[in-house]
């Protein structure tokens, strides 16, 4: 499965965000922070009515509560993706393949976050006003639903 350049950047940003915060694992929440830096993902979320500012604030508060570790060799922390992070990315890839898509992008990963039941990221997205159904509709129809209907 081909991955868009934007998604590659987000995956790297998620690892860097975890490192910046002193976390050993890059979680689904770190991934969501990175996805919020992507123009398409952010625009889709805004058009779906997401309260981006509240989402970013809640993510920051959640990530600030995670345990930090002291730096390893020369203060560099070796960060690995968490199992949930890996499952989300794999699930997005499988969904793209089964849908006949040639490329996996950031919005596909946003949809996959909702299937990670133990993730605070999914709950925070819902709290911000985003539903999995609206994201799936966007992917299926290439447009954001309006208040008048799909």
C-alpha cells in the first residue's frame, strides 16, 4: 500500500511529538496531534464541525499526564509506536486495500482511530463533534456532509 507524503510526515511527527514530551511510546494520541498539523485532515475535521481548539487543548492535557522517561544516550529517547498506534495504521491500510484504494492518506487514519476502542483519541474526536460516520461519508463521497443532508 502506497502512503501519501503527508501521512509519512504525520507518522514521523507523531514520533517526534512523543520524543519531545519525553514519552517512550508514540500513542494514538500523539498520532492525532500530528494529524491535526496536516492541512487536509484539519480541513475535513473543521468542515465536519470539530472544535479544533478544544481538541488540541484536550490532547495536550491528556499527553501531559503520561509518564515521562529520562533521556537515554546523550539525552535521546528511543521512541517506538505503541501497539494501538500500529493497529490504527495497519487498519487504515487494510481498509484502503479492501476499498480498492491505491494510496493511504491522513483522513484514512482518522477513520481508523475510531476503531481503537481503548484510545482516548477516539473519545476526544467524538467530544470535539466528529463522528466516524461523517468521516466515512467524506471518504466515500469526497465531500463533507452539509446540515441539509449528505
